C-alpha cells in the first residue's frame, strides 16, 4: 500500500479516508455480534433446569460472566505485547471455547437430546469457569474496538466513532434472536452455539481492515468537514437498522419468513460498507479543516484532548480563578472542590486514578446505574416467567436490546449538538440516569404485561446511553492513552454489581417461591427446585433497585457539578485556539 501523501496530495488522503472508514465498519461488525452476554435470559431457564440448580446458583453463573470483566484490564496489557489482530483472535478463541463448553452442558444434560444417554456429569465449578472466560472474551473484543476507534479518529470525531461502534453492541441480542429463529426457534441451546461461532466469523471478516490500521496516523489532526456528514448518514442508517429489529425481532418467526427477516438484517449491517467504497469519490472538498479540531495537540495524535502548553496554562489559570469565585459563593465548596479535575484529557495512571475523587463518583454512578440495567436483563427470563409472560420473552429481549441500542445512539447527541447546546458530557450522563429509577418504581407499583414492556424499554434506553457514553467520558476525564486499562478498571463494578444485585433478586425470589419436584439429569435422583410465580417474586427487588439507581443519579449530578469547570476551560481553550488560528500572534521577542 503506498504511503500517505501530504495533505492536499490527493492519493494519500483517499487512502487515509478509506482506511479510517473501513476500520469503523469492522468495529461495527464486531460489536454487533459479540454482545453475547445480552442473550443470557434466552437460555438461562434451560440451563437452570438442565443443571438442576437453584435461582441463586443460576445468578452465580450470570455473575461469573460479568466477573470476567474484572479481568478485562488484561486486554490492555496484552496490547503492549501483541498486535491488535492478535488480541482480536485470542478473544475469538476464548469465546469459542467458553460457549462451546456451555453448549455441551445443555446438549449432554438435556433429557430430550439423543445424546442424553451418555449423561455426562459436568461439575458446576467447571460451568462457572467457562462463564467467566466467556465474560473475559467480551471485554477483550470491546478493548480492541475502543483502541481502533481512538487510533483512527481525531478527538472531535472520536466520540462519534466510539458511540456508533458501541451502539451496535446493544443490538446483539436482537441479531442473535433472528439467527435463532432461522436455525432452531424452539431450542434455547442454539443461542450458545451461535455465541461460540458468530464472534469468530465476525473477527475473520473484520481482520483485513484491522490489519490496515496504523498504530499512529499522521493525519489525525486533519478533520475533513464532510466527516460529520458521513457520521450523520451512518447514524441514520443505524437508526433504521434498530427500527427494523424492533419491528421484526419482537415476535417469533419460523421457516422461510425467519430467513427473509435475517437476510434483511444482514443487508442493513453490510450497508455501511458503501462508506469506505465511496470515501475516495467524496473526498473532493475535504481539504478544509474542521474548526473543532484546531485545539488538538499536533505533537502527539494520541493526546488530542490536550491543548498546547501556553493555552493549557492560561486555561488552568482561568479555571482556578473561576473555581475560587464559585467556592466563595457556596458553603459546600470544600466538598465539591476536593481533588477536582482542572483540565480534560490529562493522562491518569492506575494509581492516580484510584486516588481521584471524580473517578469514584463516576464509578458509583456506573455501579448504581448501567450495572443495575445489565442485571435486570440477566433476570428478564425469570421476571417474565413469574408474571406469566414467558411467551413474550422473545419480544421483551428484542425491546431491551433495541432500546439499549437507541440509548447508545443518543449518546452521540453531545457531539452533534455541541455548537448549539453547551453541556458537559457528564451532564448528559446524569440526564441519562433519570429514566432508570422511574422505570423500577413504576414496575414496583404495577406489574403487568404493558408495564413490563415500558419498564424494560426505559431501563434499556438509560443503560444503553451510559454504556456508550462511558467510554468517551473515561477518555476525556482520565486520558485517551490510558483507556485500555482505566476503562476496564471502571467496569470492575459490573461483576460486583452483578453479584450484589443478583443476590438481592435471588434471595427475594427464593423466599417467595415454592419447591417443585424435578429430576436431576446427572444422577437421576428426584430433587426439588424453587419456582416463584406472581408479583411478589420481584416487587421488593424493583423497589431496592429503584433506590440504588436513584443513588447513582445523585452521584452523577455531583460529578457533573465538579467537572463542569474543566469542560468550560476546554471550551474556552478551543475558542482561543480558533482565534489564534485566524489571527496568529508573533510570540517571538524582538
């Protein structure tokens, strides 16, 4: 491949544009087919019955999948010693092994299976281990996509690329539902087989584009104006894809109809390919630089959020004066100012991150927000069963997945509206948490089919926004170079929340359930299993989850108040850079 030419040279810019969009499309494919943790509810009841375990033990398996995220930081370390494509293929191999093992659990322990005669005794600790490995593989996939977007796009467009890529992860459950309907709509085990195979297939398809990704792209500082138009087109296409999956993924189809619907979804997923193909044709009027890119630090394309030293010092002084004035006006200034961030994009080591007050506010907002939404999705199968809505489970999964996707798309609003609406990204994060406690308190008060659908939609919308926005927030607050480690430190709250919140729901479920006789497929001994039916199964859980998410909302509001000056400082620095670009000042002494 010929080396990139200087800006204005034509051929090098065409090649750069093609590579940038090809990488983005590859991350979309990976994210769309690697959110395998979102379809846990589709086979959780079958896994519970086959293993002959209680609701509490089943919750531990869901926790094991989330516990894999506690080791997600290992992907950041792996990138120090392995190329991106190597980390990607390791992720696919881990997922293939883990989900294939879980598929064997259902295959050999299912009494209706022809292979049931073997009646292999699969130890529960082994199932727990493979669930943990599966969760770890998901984190590795995510890290690869984050790094690809950060390396390929400048600071002004990076949040848009991250948000678009992460958005498709929210559609994974809907895509897997369509695949399951086409292959075997009556078999829950097909989800595990798809979980093993589809991420590997997506990785192989995306591999050529990833091999073209440069470690450092010299043209990152050049942000063509047409990029925003391309992103807008991609977001419109993504919205159409989400609508398609809501309409056709909300009910179970079989036969040729299921294959037609699946084909339509795959066509929509492949349509972004026209962007790399047409980018060179559209590059005729792209040599003008986007004004929003002017404050980039051109010495290091991987630190685009940092302004140059003079402007940074000036902005720090302005921020300190602003903070001092604010502290004089408020009696709680001492609390709100302690350890407050002064400038965005400053790199934080893991040690410095742990000692940062803003990080723990951010951690609490995530822990008491998006993590609760994830636990809710893991329990959706049992929630639907307890309310006699088992037949609507496919529709509920599609609703959660699709609205999670729309929430992720909405996380790009701060970047599309930054010229019209001046609000810190942490403020948008706080606003996104508002629907979460509303949904849980609504389901606590009234539990029926329509309320369950509405609550599921609100929880999916809120948690999806947070999942997508969190990557950009982590990059802005604690530095883009350290995101591979720092963001994985942040999501250690997911296994902790999965264990805590899942345990709450399991204890309430088992306390209100009744023991029913079941046959242990491993030993043939008739045992009892707790099954809960009625509104009492999750009523208390919804109330507790509502209180927890309200705490997360309060934490996000405090984080917004504390980080607002840093965002204001960066905006002021950006304006100064634009002014200096238009009216350069000779700083040399005469």
